[in-house]
C-alpha cells in the first residue's frame, strides 16, 4: 500500500524522477565521464552514417542528445536498483512559492550575466585559440538559427545541468561536502566541453550554478542560468556589428567598461547574498528533498 501511495501519479513524463535514487560517488562519476565519451563517439558515428541523407547543419540536434544516452541509461538503471534499498534525493525541487521563485529566477539570471562580464579579464590572459577550435565553434553556430537555438539554448542547459548538477553535484555533496562537491562538479563541467578556452568560463559558471543548486535544489533554476548564458552568446554571434567582438572591453571606453564591471561585481554579490539567506531544511541534502526507499 505504501508503494502505491508513493508512486501514485508518477508517470513516464516525469523524466527527472527516474534518477532520484542514483547518488554517484567518485568512482561512479568517473564512469559517467567514460560513458559521456562513449556517447560522443556514438554521436559521431551516427552523424557519419546519416551524413549522406541529412544536411550537416541539422546534425547538432541529432548528435547532441545522443552524447548523453549511455550516461542516462546507466543512471536510470542504477536508480531503479537503488530505490529498493537506499534513500534518494530529488533532482529537481519545488521549494518556493511563485513570488519567491520569480525573485530567485531574476537573481539567478542577473548573476549569470554578471559572471560572464567578471570572467573577461581572466579570459584575456589565455593565448589565442587555435584556428581549428575557432572553426569548430563557428560550425556550431552555422546553419538555421532555430537549429542552433535548440542545440545551444535548449539541449545544452537541459542535458549538461542534469549531468553536472543533478547527478554529480547532488551525489558528491553527500560524500565530499558542499564546497568540494561544487568545485569538483564545476571541474567536470569544464572538462566535458573538451576545449581549454571554454573550460575557464565553464568552471566559473559551474561554481555559480553549483552554489545555486546546493541552496535551492532547483534544477530548473540552473537550467535557466545556463540558458541565459548560452542564449546571450548566441544572440551576440547573430548581430553582424558584434561578430568580430571578442570581449566587451573591445567596444567600450575604459570608463564605461570600469563602471559596468563594478556594477557586475555588485550584482553578483547581491545575488549570492540572496541565495545565502535561504535556510537549510531539516532532512534535505542542500536544497534536495529526501525520498525514502521502497522497503
């Protein structure tokens, strides 16, 4: 009877609940990385096989989800096994009323934009990106705008947040504590981009996303932050007058850039204060609600 009550109303559409009882530790995080690499290889094979019948500019919306299929199958299988014997924690939690949710969503988006500005000086210290990587990134932005939008602004936030925050961060919090869990999940997030020039901003954003997830348990919020960052980059790439812009500093006077940089720092600090004020709930793992095992 308890089983029926617990799972009454749970349908196959509730995708994220399929992973509530999978809490990956260090070794399982390693397996997830290997499965991600396997998925990348599988995606490349599918692209090569379909290249004769589907135009290249449409391939990203096919290959991108495929990269995550091995990890999703592995995690789902582990969760189904674990729910019989171990407690789990929700990947995505609805812990806030609408008013507070809107406030946190706005703060999260502002923090994301502020972080993108604040990381610029560190990015400027990196050597020029090799031509082959520039061409690879440009190829991702070519083709119909709707295809690029789906790949960059929809698929990337959903799948990457599911993996890096929903699975890895949530699992490592239990084993390494919140600080190390946030750092290690951000490092994982940086590595899977497979590009050192993307790794530094990805790591920084991963820290911010991770802190928000730890405090709220809301994967929707981190997906929104990821969406905000990626859509900004995409929008800038579609504006002809800004396509040659590498940094915001390139198009602003030193005074204007200094003012915007200071405002970004203040916005990030205010956002962190807002999320820091969220109280820890008893029985939760960070912001993630505990779920009892079936038996």
